[in-house]
């Protein structure tokens, strides 16, 4: 079960990382960005935030899927 949830977490992180890097126009990502602009303001800070969070989720999801953390 850890592998399924870890891979799902890594997939969400990969989505956030790719969309943040490309400044995507995908509907779900645009909704997330608009909600985050209230906290981060205008500019590229929102996209950088999603890149960092995406990278963290990919790493943690991979570790969880491997059974290294959260056994």
C-alpha cells in the first residue's frame, strides 16, 4: 500500500514541478496559481514555489514508495 500512495504523491509532485517550470496553462494548475497569488503576489514567485514544492513531493513520494520512510 505504501508503494501506491508513494507513487501517487510523487506523481502529484512531478505534475507541480513540470507545470511550475513551464508556467503551464492547464486548468487545474491555473486554479492553484490563482489561489496562491493571494499569498505570493504577482510575478514568478508562485511558479518557483510550485517548482520547489513539486521537487520535495517527488523526493518524499519516492522515499515513501521505497519503504524508507513512513513504514
